[in-house]
C-alpha cells in the first residue's frame, strides 16, 4: 500500500508507513501567491492500493485533502482509502436550527466522491458514518491510553460529561479502576456548567479523559471541580488536542500532566494511534 501524507499528518503518516511496512508517496505542495493550494503526487500510483492520511484540522486542510484525493483518482489506482485521523466539522452532525447545514455530512459527501472507503478515529458522533454511501469506519482509541497510564497510579477515570462516559469506562477497565462521569451543561461555545458525581476523591489520583479538547473550557472546569474536591493529582488526556486559542498552555499549567494522541500533531501528542490504525488496516 502507498501512503499519501497530508501536511497536517506527516509524523503520523511516517509512523504508519514504518509500522505497516508500507511505501510513502513523494508529494509536492505549495501555495500560489493568492493563497490557493497546489499539490502534485510524484509517485506512480497506477494499479496500486492507496491510503491518504490527513486530519482536517482547518478549512484549508479540507481543501488539501480534496486536492490530494482528486490527484490520486487521476492516477488510476486500484483502490483508495481515505483516513481522516481527526475529522473536522464533526461536531455539527445534525441540524439544530432551521437553515443550518449538517456540516459533517457535507464534508463526508465531498470526500466519499473520491475514495472507496473512509476511516476515522474517535469521531465526535458516529451518526456521521451513516451519511456515507461508502464503507466508513471509526477506530476507537482506548488501549493506547490505558497502556500509557498503566505506568501511573490512577484511582479513578473521569469523563467530563455523559457523552464521554463509555470511553472513561473502557479506559478504567483497562486500568482496573473505577470510573465516573460529570454532568455538563454547555452555556455557549466557551462556557460550561458542571457537577461532580458522588465519589471519595480526597487524596486520590484521577485521570480525566475526553474525546477532544478545543477551547479547553470543559477540561479546565472539570479540573477545577476535582481539585476543589481534594484530588491529589489530575492527569488530563484526550484523543484529539485541537487546543484553540492556546488552551494547551492553560491546561498544562494546572494539570499534573496533559497528554493527547497524534491525530492532531503537537507538543502534547505523547500517544500514537499508528499501531491501532495499522492493526485495523491489516
Ligand atoms: C463534547 O461533547 C466533547 O466531548 C468535548 O468535551 C468538547 O468538544 C470539548 O470542547 P471544549 O474544549 O471547547 O470545551
């Protein structure tokens, strides 16, 4: 299989190439003076099985992925898989108000046009998978999180809301500890209200797990509740570290450790999803 890396996922693509024993394509990309993107795949893809690897962390990365997929299709490969480690625009997975688009559906329909199947990692809501007419798989990342934190002394795994409860439960099972979730009410895109559940937390070590950190509002509030309840250490972990407006620095300054995966590549990407992806592909 030949891997086509998008510029948002170069390190992860390299790990997938190494771990799966795949080949990496030579891709040229540049921006025109007006900011438009140019891509060219210099490796011959005719008759080959191809996998694009590109997180859609920004609007321009959506365009880059579309251009890469279109270039792949022009090269007449045997098959095309599209891996989107972090699927941007996935939070609007349904219409909340009249006149809104279902953003995750719009992106899915645009991408599926160029590939035979789609793969993503811990998508915000699996409803998005149903919008594709092609096979669309979601890889859940729990084992690598469990492995990383098995070296720490964790007493509880907490989710900051009920949507994250299943992930917290799975990670807690891997660590052999109890899990809980908080009650969260979102006031606006930056403000959330939260309540702590019943648990004996004084002097305990808690791992706070979420699918993604964006503004950081959810995690900072959850951290404060745990801290005020007398928790000794709060470890923060999410699959996707979007870290809008520098929220990583704010979280890192209060948490005992901040860890995310490499679906979004950055300073705190200490857990790799590469092995899980290769396991899925094979
Ligand atoms: C919400 O349902 C998600 O699981 C995350 O908790 C949320 O998207 C995090 O966003 P923020 O960091 O902006 O609070």
